[in-house]
């Protein structure tokens, strides 16, 4: 289990470094906030999330999935299916779950209080992907565990999905852009930085669009896709208006944000 956690963190770290270098060389947007302050807050929250939730709760969740496999709990464990079928079905179901969970997080006030910590970032770069409140991670872990046990998703498939999700999440939050022809091709399958920027827009008409995480087709299939965000003075304004002040950029403020008006 420790090897699995270490490996995933190493892959995430390498992905983070790659896109951090890329956005430093070819940035799409100029930085407005002091970079060291933002990065310190976002990465500090990530460390708290990993230590408080990711490692301990993830270990328990993985153990329960292993138990479910050994006891043949879950739909796919009860049916004699090839592993590749379980892998494809499991991966797609995990991504669909995240799409619908994301939509729910924007509709249910209590869940939005947790999720707005992520949206309150006034800029988007590789650190924004890690800006998740620990209590939201608890909720996400419970949902994934429930799905894996209910339909019998093998542990290795969950691990592979989480690795893919980490890579794509860092990528689609990065401060980079594709050339228009490349964007049109990649965007047909994967969520790109341009597509996800629309979701992070401060404009109300943009916020409830582009909920997908890995595969972009969920938004097209369920009518939540939007190609371009509303621009103000030629650019997309990011974040949440009530949390724009400089003093909001700290680990403590991010941890307490769900409990404040």
C-alpha cells in the first residue's frame, strides 16, 4: 500500500514539475497575485489534505476494496468477465461518478461551501489542481469507495484512474494553451485548460458548465458544455468575488473558508 501511495505521489510530482516548467516558459495569462503566496497556500492545503485524509482514509478505503475483491462483493465480481472489461467499465464509471458529483457540489449549498475553496483561486495554474479542502476529499473518497464496492471495480483500476486523474487535473489547470487546431482535436476527448478555464470563470453563466474531469464528452452528452467563457475587458475573470482579498490567500483561510459567509 505504501508503494502505491509513493508511486502515485511521484507520478503526480513529475507531472506537476513538467507543466510548471511549461507554463513558466509559455504562460497563457500574466500573474496578478504574488506567486510565492498563492503557491504556499495551495500546496500547503495539499499537504494537509494528503496527511489528514489522503494517506489514512485512502489506506482504509483500499483495504476495504481488497476485502470486497476477496469476498467477491460487487456486481462485476459476481459475473465472469474478462479483466479488460472490468477495467474499461470501472474507469468510465469512476469518471462518470466524478462528473455527477461535481454537478452536485455546485447545487447543494453544503457541498458548495467545501468546493468553493477550489473555485476561489483568482488565478489558474498547476497548484490550483491541488487546492481541495480535506472535507471534500472525505466526501469524494466515500463516493469512490461505495462505487468500487457496489459494482466490483478492481483496486488496480481505481489506482490507475487516480493516477490518470492526477495527470489530467494538473494538465487542465495549467496556465497554458494549445493552438486552436490542436485544441479542437484534444478537446473532443479530454478536458483541456481552455475548457476548464470556462468552468472557473467568476461569471454565473460559466460556473455551471464544463464539469467533466478527464473525458470531455460527459458535458456534451448531458448539455453542460460551453465553448467560451464570458470575458470582461478582453479576459476571463476567475475566482469568487467575496474571496478576492489578499488576506484570503493562506492555508488557514482556505481551511476555514467553508465555515465563513
